[in-house]
């Protein structure tokens, strides 16, 4: 019972941040800001659900195998996600996508655009 | 192209075999032998791509524990703070965003150090590393970071605000 509540709290945290990320993707003004919001989903959104899942699988189901697999999923997302978002953001910038509203500072444009 | 070295092969083999065990989670002799053979084949081919410098750096206990301490204590706190900030911005209606790209200097010298810092920055919501540049005269590396809410435009202060804590933790592991 206590375990169930603890797991649900972790799931809830994950879902709240996933909701925040999704709302951000829909409402943010430009490409790069939308990408920022999407990081919320892939970090605490997935991590919260993964931690809850690990606890439930390890203690509730007594299945070490399932718990380890969920932990590996979380770890792999943490390793691969930053590389993906870095390449997407860089590719978008190099392809000439700029926000409609002028950015506060744009050091990358200053140094690399001639 | 690098040559394949024995320590690199051993390190790659250990990583591959650990992943095999984690994914199968069965300890019968058959599975373990099959895993060892596959990991050895992968290690022989992939070691030169996977390991670029010293293979055994994580065997140093001081480095190992500061690495562990960083990923288990320092980084989750920063991740939580950044996520809460992001959620506040989004639930506040995305009104007060002030995005921009700032150039920040990093104290890291090695490839691994720069990669670790820039990936940690990208992983915290609100900041994405867009580009890494090296200044050959000053022997310094610079990161171009997209920041959702630019508070500082001065490079040193912006760097402190974006990655101060992260970099302090990572400096104990990489140079």
C-alpha cells in the first residue's frame, strides 16, 4: 500500500513534467524555445516514470529483471537525448531558421555569419 | 584512424558484457558464454571508435567516486531546479521568455570534458549547447548555448549561471 503510494507519487511527478513539456512544445514562440520545452519530457518526465517503475518492479513484483530493464531504458534515454537535441538545434540554426522576435543576444550569428 | 589497442578492447568488452547482462538478466552458463563471444567480437571491431584516449581512467577510485557523486547527487539537484523553472515558465503561459544564444567559456581542455559539460548543459531544460568552438590562441574552448531566459550577456557571468555547479563537479573527473 505504502509502496503503491510512493510509486504513484513518482508517476505523478513524471506526468506533470511531461504535461509541462508538451504544453511548452505547443505554446512556445519559436523553434529553439520549443526544443527547450521538449527537454522537460525526456528528462524528468521519463525519469519520474522510470523510477516509479523500478520501485514497483523491484519491490512490488519481486522481478529484478524487469527493474533492471526499466533502469537501462532510463539510462539510455539520458545518454542519447542530449546528443539528439544538440544536433537538431544546430541543424535548425545552420539551415537558417531564426525566431520571428529578435533574440536577446545572438553570439553564434555574430561570430559565424558574415 | 587509430589502431586497436588491448586496454581499449578490454574496456569495450567490459561495457558490452555489462550491457548484455543487464538486458538479459539471466546467469545460465549458455547465456553468459554467448554474451562473452558477441561482446568480444564487438569489442575487437568497435574499440578504436569507442575509446580514444586512456582506457582505464575510471579504475582510479577517486575519479570513479566523484563521477558517481556527480551523477547521483549534484546533477539530479540541478536537473530538478531547471525542470521546475521550465514548468513555471510554461504554466505561466510562456509570456516572459527571453531567448538568446550566449557564448560562454569553459575550463575544460579535453574532448571528454567538453563533451560531458555540453551534454549536461543540453540535458538540463532551458539550455541547449548549439556549437563548440576552440580558440587556438588562448587554448580555450567556448560553448554557444541557447538560453531560454537570458539574464546575463557577459560571457563569464552567463557561464557561471548556466554551468557553474555542473562544471565544478565535472572538473574533479575530467580536465
